[in-house]
């Protein structure tokens, strides 16, 4: 399409006052409806008493109910003693884990991070904005780590952690990474497990948020990092997180922190000051609906049926409209919640702002980078799940028009 025709198309769409939103990776209402049984999972007081005699309505059980420990042990391929089942948000557990290390140290006898002159975190980019926001909130120095096709650049990471004692942690989303969709290869996982950091209290924040979130046949498989770490005697180095936020209700799911027994005991020794116990009723509701990993897989197929057509719509639109646009490429993930759209240098902010003017809210350009700054201004995170398929198609028409317009040789 020539430049004038593209411009006219953009102006026409703009005049239609569309109100479209692809800004956050939220489940659509139709996905939430697949789990409405949760609303009625418990109907009497008797059902609240566990076989162990624990009354879920009462105080206690700080590390979670046994049924949910068992479920997360199955999901993560770990042992129940390595698991703390929490409230509704893994992000809260990540924040609290950082806060504990800041105030009290990452392990017995180690210096609180806040007493160190400088704290640095490695941040594979593009990554999850809320991870970087936690680091920013605690005043950490964030170091961008480039991605390769099979995970973050391990040469970079191995060298950095071996040389720089101020590096205390790294944020990882190892499966269907937010937003690249990349799953770490076996080699990357093994290299993580074998890291030899200079800082003895260095920790890998392994956020396995999309552990069971396959969308297409032959979904990616992720090597069990904790098994590999045990082989290296490195299991204390891993903090593993997940939640049912994108399995059940995003705002009312169940989160998990998993690590070595030593780290779990250390965490509990501080958590006991924070709470007398998590919301065991919600844990029980989940345990009733999801007694084992098989029931989780059935549920994930319901999500996939709703999300798959949306991912396909994005991929088909990009293929049809953008494959001839020089310097534009995108991820083709087999699961997760995001597609990463990459533009020629210096174009991302412009695309987001022109799309906004014409009625489409996208994730702000740069959001997937520390301090919200994409050094090349190339990356846009596409979140296809929330809009209906019809809205998504309208959004894609607009987005592709803007990308073609901005990347046109006559665009000034
Ligand atoms: N981790 C990642 C990588 C995410 O993408 C998200 C949500 O988008 C979360 C964590 C949030 O998890 P939760 O709802 O358990 O706090």
C-alpha cells in the first residue's frame, strides 16, 4: 500500500473512535468463567476440616494446607517440604523474599542486602516489568542482560556473577518468558544450576509463572532446575515461584514459594512475624477443584481453547501484514500470555502513541525494560488474551496500519 493510502486508512480508523485495550496480560472474563465452580466449592463447615484435623477456617498452617503443597510439588517437580503455599499473589511472595533479604539477609549469618554498599540485580531484557519495579523500589542497580534464542546470554551472566560481588540476584521467567515467549533450553538451565557467583548470597528468582501454560501441541518443555541445582550442590541459590493466577482466578488464586528446605525454614522463621497463616479457605477451594496435576492440565486445556484463536489471530495478522516490512519481527511462542513485536530502532514509542491516538491502548513502549527504558526503542509487548476475538481483530488492523505507516520510507 502506498504512503497516502496508509495515511488515509489510519485517519479513517481514527475517526471511528475505537476503544481497544491490549495493554495488560489479563485473562478474559470468558476464561474466568471456566473456573466459576470455585465460587461454590465449599458449602458446609464440616468440609473445612482437613483429614489432619486442621480447620481451614481457623488460624494456623503458615506453610499452607497439605493438599496444595502436594499439588504444587507435582506442578513444580519438587518435594512438599520444599514448598510454602501463600496467598493470592506470587508477586507478593517475590517482593517479600527480596524484603527479607534486604532486612535480614538471604540466609543465616549473611549480611542484610540493605547494609551492602551496592546491590545489583541482573535483568534479562525484555522482561517482566513488575520484577524490575521491585528492584527499582528497593533502590537496586539493574543490569540489562541480552536474550539469545534459547534464554538469557549465559556467557554474560556467568562472567558478571563471578566477577561482581554486588550482584545479588537475577530475575528469570524460564518458560514462555514474559514477553519474549522464550523457554530456556536444557543447556541454559544447566548453566544456571552450575553458576558460581562471587556473592555467596546470590539468588536466582526463578518465576515459573507459565509452567503449565501451553497453547499449542508440542508445547515447550523446561528442564527441572532444582534437580540440576541439587546435582551441583547449588539448591540454596534458587527461589522458585508460581501461582494459579492464570489457572484459576487471576485476582484470587494461590501462590507458591519453593526452595531448599534450608531456605524454606529461613523464610518461615521471618514470615511467622508477618502472619498467623494464609487464606486456607481459598487454598481448600482450589484443592477441591484441583486434586492433582491431571485436573490442572484439563483446566489449562480450557484456557488454551479460548486463548489459542487469539494468538493465531495475532500471528496471522502479523504474517499477512508485516512480513514484508523491513526490520520488523515477532516471537511465535507455543504458550504463555505474550507475543513480542520488534520494530526498527527508534519506532516503538511512536507506534504506541499513534495507536493510542486512534483508540488502541498498548503496553507502554519500554515497559519491559528496567526503568521503563528500552535503549533501542524497538520492543512492544502484545497481550492478546483480554479483548474478545472481534476486538482483537480490530486492534490488529489498527496496529498493523500504524506499524506500516511508521516504517514507511516516506514517514517523517
Ligand atoms: N510473574 C510473571 C512472569 C507474570 O507475567 C505475572 C503476571 O502477569 C506474574 C508473575 C503475577 O503473578 P501473581 O498473580 O501470582 O502475582
